[in-house]
C-alpha cells in the first residue's frame, strides 16, 4: 500500500460556504433532480425486464445485503463482469436505480452486477465500505456459479459509488476478505470522491459523522495500491467544481505511481445524467469502458 498526501486535504481549511457549493451536485441541475432520478429507475427497469439473470442474491450474511446479476444467457463459457456501485452521497438510491449500463454490456458479452448496501446515517461509512468489499469477495468466490470468470472482474461506480469503487482499488484489505490483491482488473470511477477531508468540513458531515481516523482510513487517495490495474477516471462537463478536483487529483496520483490511467471529461453531461452515456456502446464513455475492460 502506498501512502499519498493528497493536495485535497487542504480544502478542509476553506470556508464552509465555498465547500458547500463546490460539493453540491444537486444544485448544478436546479429543479431537474426528480426527473434525473426517475430516468435512473425507468432505464434500469427497462434493462431488468430484458437482461436480469439472477435477482436478490445475498452476498453478505452479516448485513443481509443483496445484488442482482444481468447479462447474456449463461451456459456457453464464463464471462467477464462489471460490478457497479450506485451513488447517492452514501445515503440514497439502490440497485433498482443502477442497471442502465447492463444492456449495453450484455450485447458485448459482459455480465453486470449491481449491489445494494445499507445507507448512512443508519450505518457508518466504514460499514458501507465493508459491505461493498464483501460483495466483491462474494463475486470472486462464487463467480462460476453465475457464469462469471473470476479472473475478469471489473468495477465502477458513480459519485459516492466512485468513492466505494476506489476503496475496492485501495491496498491493504484483501487478505481479510480472502481475495487476491489483483482481484480487480480495471475500474471506471465516475464523478467520484477520493479524499474525505473536505466532506467532513461541509454539509455531508451531517449524515457521515466522520472523525479524523475515519477520514484517514476511508480516503482512498491516501491508500493507493501496490498493484494498480488500468482505470478510466471520468466526470461530466457540468460537474460541481469539487468533483472535478477530486477526479483529476485521483487520476494524477494513480499515474504518479506508474499505474495506467485515462482521464475523460464527458461534454454536455451533468453529475447525474453522465450515466446515461453507458446505455449506448457508441458513446466515448462506453467505448472507454469496453476498451479498458479488454486491456
């Protein structure tokens, strides 16, 4: 594991008013937020009706949390899988809102797994991270049962899900969960959050209740792995400024270690509708995902 002193830590000393603006994704789309959330559910329902293969699989006995698996018909060999982690600032959304890319990937011969995790403030962020790591470990340990090649697990997540995906990339946890250090073969963190110091100093602290130890342990940019897979760090053109700073800082830190990384700003999209790019294989974002999964 590589300790990294993120320049984003300095943001915790900035005025609270600025941080509240810079990390308020919802404010960037005005009154369209309900429409964006409705689109998440509707597009996921559309994919579910066509491509769902296994529903409500309990991946963690302690929490009882579940995941769904989408993809082509099984039975003709093991396939790669894309494990997607939803956002919602760690306090909202679910796997029911998070399958919009599964149809595009199924047509390319790729399985998709989407998971639920318990939400803050009902549970701590540390527990959320544990649950997501348990989901990855479950997939690796039980892959063949679901037609998945455990040596071709790829991950992604949006917003808070980008943070959680980066916590799967982080070093130092694999032995406790019985998975190899290189369990993840590529990653797509979208509009993610990788240093928590600014969030502990602004409005998300209201439901996260992070102390200094939490901020250190749960900031993935401070725990970069010894083995780094190829990643695409992407964000929307119309992001709130904090999300852009976080994404570029994480990508640069990854590159500084010699790990392969591509940065991609998606034009015309906002923090929420960037996920709609993954419905079609023809978009630059989908092409980037398919390419990194094939490397």
